[in-house]
C-alpha cells in the first residue's frame, strides 16, 4: 500500500472520463488499497481513482458516525446510479479543491450498482452521508467536480484546511439555515468529502 498524490482541480486528468474496469484482479485490489490509504492520510471520507491520476471507474468511501463501532467502508468498481430521489442542498468539499466548500443540489437517496473488490455484483440502496459521497465520487469518474454545479466560483466559501470530519448528518433547521454550531460541524464534514 502506498499514499499517492491527490491531483488538484486544475489538473486536466480530473476532467477526463474514466474507463470501466474489465477484470477485477490483483492490480485493481492494489489500486483500491492505495486509494484507501491515500484517503485516510488526507482525512477524507471518499476518493475516486482519477483523483490519484488513474482513469479507471473505482471509488472508495470510509467513515465513522457517532454510533458506529467500526468505520463503514464501501468499495465500488464500475459504479452506476440506477435510481435517485429526493433533493437537498448539500454542503460539500473535495480533496482536489482543498480549503473550500460550496452548496450544491444532490439526491437524498440513491441506488447504486457495481462490483465489489472481489468482483461480485453488488447493489446498494442508501441515503444520507453515503448517498452524498457516492454521488460526489461517481461524478469524478465522469470528469465532473462539485464546483461545476455552482453558478459562480464566488459561491465557494473558504475554510480552514485540514478540518477533520467526525460525523455526517445534515445539520440545519427546517428553513435550511445552519445554526452556528451546526455550521461548524457541517463544514468539518464537507471539508473532507473526497
Ligand atoms: Ni472530490
């Protein structure tokens, strides 16, 4: 395993479409291990292969919410969103756009199919933080960054780099207004999305 360099948003590779993995073999599993190690080292909660310069359709996610005893890990090869519904405005950041967060529309619930690290077909129906991460990471496979959903880069907000994410529930009141406390928590989450 090795920590690899995470490309930043101006790198053209992040704008390319990644190709499907034809066979899930040892080289793909080595890539997944490197991605997990790189993500953890950057204190992120998700990562897509193109972010380390590999244009293959592979994503990983790992995070621990308050009530979890163990971190929840998701690894998906050739992931595809087959269903989505609901909409919320998600505060989000990206390891390839360090130091900033922005608010973009995302589905609340998604169903994603793909393959596991052993090459088995899997189907994940999820909502909340994992649904959010999966949408963000799958976008990376198509060369899309969350900043593309903003009308202007002026909408980005600067944050302290390296803010560590702890938990991932959306924190805002019914009007969608974050309280001060909720906001710092939310920003901490978004800082490290992936
Ligand atoms: Ni990202």
